[in-house]
């Protein structure tokens, strides 16, 4: 099957992948759009795993205050460069993470932060990276972060967060 520029453009718009990666994925999948999307997703997850150990010294502190001003959250999200910290994808992720924290009240960022005496009994609902994402329950917060890592090409971590609630 012939791969057209329009097909490549459509795949790029949906996945955020580069031109050549999109074209190769379409060629490898014989023009099957869903298979090409799956190939790019797998490549993105592999890319995210490769970048996981890289130093993060830039980023943002993002806030979210729920309507009525009784619940709020602050989250520190870090990346490798100030260029990525200013991108729409990174800023949208940061806003969504602050909203997730305000809505779901996690206790720890990841399972590594849970004290040893609590690890066996600790629910995934209290671990931010393991929670179902509030805007798409089929994905976890960790999945959302990996998607952005694959788009921006840099490591992204949540270094800390704080939730505020006047009712407690």
C-alpha cells in the first residue's frame, strides 16, 4: 500500500511522533492506522524507559484550586530543560497532575516512597502514579506521563506534591 503524506500527517497529529517515525510505522503496518499507532506507542514507552534515569533540573510548580476554594493542590513537576518546561504538552500535564491530586488525594508519588512497614497493605489508590487518570479511566497517571515523555523527548518526574483541604 502506498503511504501518502496525508496518512503520515494524520498519524503525527494523533500521536505527536516525528515524520519519519510515523512514515516507518505506517510502512511496517502496511498502512493499517491502528497498528501503526500501536507501534509508535510501544516505541514511545521504550523511549520513556530509556530516558527514566536522566537528570531533571528544570520544570514548574503548578497549582490547582477547586471551585469554591476549599480544596487545592501544588505539584512540582520536573524535566530536563527549560525549553520543554515551557511547552504546551508539559504545562497541560502539570495542570492535569495538580487536578488529579486535588480530586483523588494520593499519599505518595510512587511505591518506592511508601514506608516498608506499610508496603504490603498499601492500596494503589493512594499512590499517584498508579491511580486511574481522572480524565481517562483506562489509563494510569504513569501512562499519561509516559505519553508526554514520548512526545517531548525528555525525562519527566513528579518530585513532590501537597494537597490542601479545608474540610479535614
